[in-house]
């Protein structure tokens, strides 16, 4: 998101100085000398924050604040105050101003407030966009997360492929959710009322293939990692598809089937038959802007499963996640979310820094917390669920500094 700032001040020298400060900090200032000049920029979809002087001729900063909050109650407005205006600014905070700064303000103070305001604005706009996607009501919007152009292109591709009824080849890097995309194709297809049967292609015999085709009749059959399907089963699969199987075939692979077929490692005719409709899933490294949205979803999911409150996620933590390559893609991000919810540092999950006893202690602590969360902080119920004597359970709580009352809702 472009870091926009609508800067409103009737003093041209102040406007110019603040605009230069913002530009040096990689913000995109839009300047206005009055409310009238600023009005057209104040919209519910404004992807930024407003910084306004309080004392201006005509419509002042309070009028601008009220106007902005009527347009969008979640639009951050930061007020610039003179020394005598501070009591008024404090009252304005109670009316919805995001913050106020005393003029002249230090650049560091202004940038610190702007950083918080932009983070808040970005989260609001992301949640609105996600809600809008969910309200479209189709499985692609409900189940395939991400707000980037690549994620929207993936959803559009699934929506266009699904109704055709043709064979589909879903490709993507390891951990990218190939089977999930295959299921969404099924849910949006004419076969959606039939069964969705998924099987690993590795080691599948001809007889097993024939059986699962019967099981999937009237629905869809997903063959996972079709690249490692035995050769004789590949021939049988081609024959079954050409004869008409009664089920839609959706194949998934992390390998390049074109390369494998070119070198004789995969049946070329089967590849061309499966590649009628291709859906490619982009890696997380191709769409890092989606990581915060997906991570928040997995954190909420993990917290619900553990029966504990959703923990706060700092902007620093999200920035650190976005800076990583995530070779394991969505699957590894889901694991990171689970560790985050359970209070387990990433070093434990990666098992690169701690010894075995330390790793076991971290896991044990996380299990104790999860049990307390599921049982609303009731230690006796949590001990019973973990099949531990109450004394042993309390000894462990004391060892890890865990208080049951912290997990009561």
C-alpha cells in the first residue's frame, strides 16, 4: 500500500517543510492549504492518514476531523496543535482523533505517530478487502486467502477453470496448498454435489486406480503428486480418461511434468491430457504482501483449536515474517502460526538452536497452556485431560511460571 499522507495546513512554509520530511521518509504527501482544498481527498477508500493543523481560517481542524470520521470512522486523523491548543486536542482525542502533536514537532515524533497510524489504516483496509472477498460467497473467496494481484489472479483462474468439466493440472511449490486448490475447483464445478476423492498417486496400482475412479463417480478424483505415479498406472490412467471415467480428474504436482515427459520419466500423452486446464499456485516469496493476511488467519485458527485468546501480532513480527523466503510456503507459515499461538519460538520449531531437553520443555509448556485454554483455566480439568496427577500438574505449572487464572475467559 502506498504510504499516503494528506497534509493540511494554511501556513505554506510549514506545509512545505513537513512535506519534505515525509518524502525523505518514503511517504507520499498530498498537501492542501484548507479544508475546502482537502475535502475531495477524504474518502472511505483513502489509503493513508490525515495530518491537519487545528487553527485554520474558515473550516478548522475540528471541522475536518468530524467530516473525515463521518466519511470513514476508521480513518486516522492526526492533529497539529499550538501550545494553547493542547487541551482542545486532548478533547479531540475523545472524539476520535488518532493522536495529536505539538507544533513545532520533531521529525522523529511525527514519523513514529505516522507509522502507528499507517499500520492501523493498512489493517483496516486489509480486513475490509478480505470481508469483501468473503461476501462474494464463492469457495475461491472463502478458502483461497490473499489480497495481492497474484492471489486474485489465482482465484479468477480457478473460477474460470472449474465450470468447464475438463481435466485440471494444479501445480505449485511444496506446501502451497495444491490439494486445497483442487478441492475449490471441485466445489465450484458441475460435479460439486458429487464426492471429492483424493488419493496419493505414489505407489498406486492399476486396480487401486480403477477402484477410486468408481468411488469418485459423479464427482472429482484428485491424484496428488501425479509425477510419481507408477508407469503402468500412468498408462491405465490415460486409457481411463480417454474412455470416460465418470469422474472429473484433477491432478496435482510440485514437479515440472513437461520436463519429466520430455526425458521419458512421465507418460507424455498423459501429461498433455491432464494439462488441458492448468492452475498454477504462486509461492509466498512471489507475494510477500499476502503473508500478514494468511498468518492472521492461521493464528486465529490455531487459537480457536487451542481454546485460547488470539494473541496480538506486532507490526515488527509481521515485518519479520514478510522478510523470510518461506520455502515451505503456506504449510510452514501455518506451523509458524501454531508455534506463535502456543508461545513456542521459531527456533524451537526449526530445532536449530536448542538441545533436546530444552525443546521438550518448550513443547511441554505449550501443551500445558493449550490444555488450560481449552478448559477455561480450570487446572483440575486440564490435569485430568492430560492424564496427570494434580500435584504433578501443579508442579509443572510452577516450573514454567504458568498461572491458570490467565487462561480464564
